[in-house]
C-alpha cells in the first residue's frame, strides 16, 4: 500500500463532519510510515481543504469537487482545476431546465459558490461563506467547475437519473447524498482524478486503497486496487467494493488503516 484515498463526509469524517481523534491518529500513523494520504471529496477546495486538516490530520493531497481540482498540502498550490467552457454552462442549464420543470441551480465559480434564489429556497445551506445570489446568464457566473441542480420533489440518486439523459455523455452527473446533484466536466470524477495523481507520483493502482460511501465514490473504488465501502455506504457502493468496513461513526477507515500498518 503506497496511497490511501478517502472520501470525507460519511467516510473519513464522523457524524459531526470532522475526522475523529482515532481517525486522525490512524491517518498520521500511515503518513509517518511513508504512505501518501489524499482526501477525495465532493467539497470544494476553498472550504473543504482547510476543514479536512482542521483537527490535525496530516493529509498530503486534497482532490475536491468530485475530482475537478487538486491541492498539494505541502505547498498549498491549486495544481489543477477543470472548468466548463463559458457557453457550455448556459447550454447545460437551459437543457436541464427545459426538460425538468421547477429545477434550481447553483454554481462553483472561482473561489466560491453562487446560488439562484430558487436553489436556496429548495436547499438551504448552513455554509458560513457569504450567500451570493445570481441567476442564469449573469456575468458573474464564470470559470464554473461544478453545476448543482436541485428539485423540490426529487432528491439524490433519483434526481441523477432524471438529469443524466439531458446532458452530454462525457459529463459527470452524480451525488454525494445531498438533496441536489452535481454536474462536473469531462475528467472531473474521483476515479480519473485519482489516476492522474497516481501517475504524477508514479504509484500503481494496485498499491492504492480507497474508501467511500456514496455514488460519487463509485469511480474511485472501481479504479483503486482495493476499494473499501463504509458500513453506512449505499448498496450500489458496497456492490463494487472489494471489502466493507465499519460505519464512519465506528471509525471504519481507522480500523482498516490500523490493520494494514499493524
């Protein structure tokens, strides 16, 4: 094992959305013996990267936005960020809006998020960053790395199934279990992003252990040499995994790392 890749919410994070002390200790023990540890999450780097190390976990890499960007914790450099072509964003949103009545949108732009008012009404957020409200076509919606789609009556995996037929095949439509779905550009999925990192580090996929719990983790667990589903994972995640560990509230990631490094 040369690299550990872990999702955050529902996986590395406990129910309070932070890594528990036991998990932090296990991650740091792995780093101390020379294993690379990467957070691979749907969260964006501007909020997710500091949160992942906030309790002392010595992570090496942060892959965020479901594989859309990568941060090197050693330098704090944003090494990679995949974005949509400017006219493609409106094309995608218009197509989904025309096909599905009463949908709402939010966008990851540059170093923040913006929402339209309908999205905030459907999916209130507790995020502490300022709530910037914009509507489709506003000039401020630029350098978009992720498009969020919400529906008042349909959530999560069911909404993925509704949205997917109305976007280009090369795009990624997935969910982390929230009330909305997320659309990212070609190559912005967790499996592809992890593959690019391992190519950079000259690490073979057979030497990678990956942990996840939700639909956006599927490509990562399928790509890694060993894919581990959490005990709280969706059934579709457990079905593609090589192993299943304890739920996140029982520190399933820590249990596996402790066993692997003795």
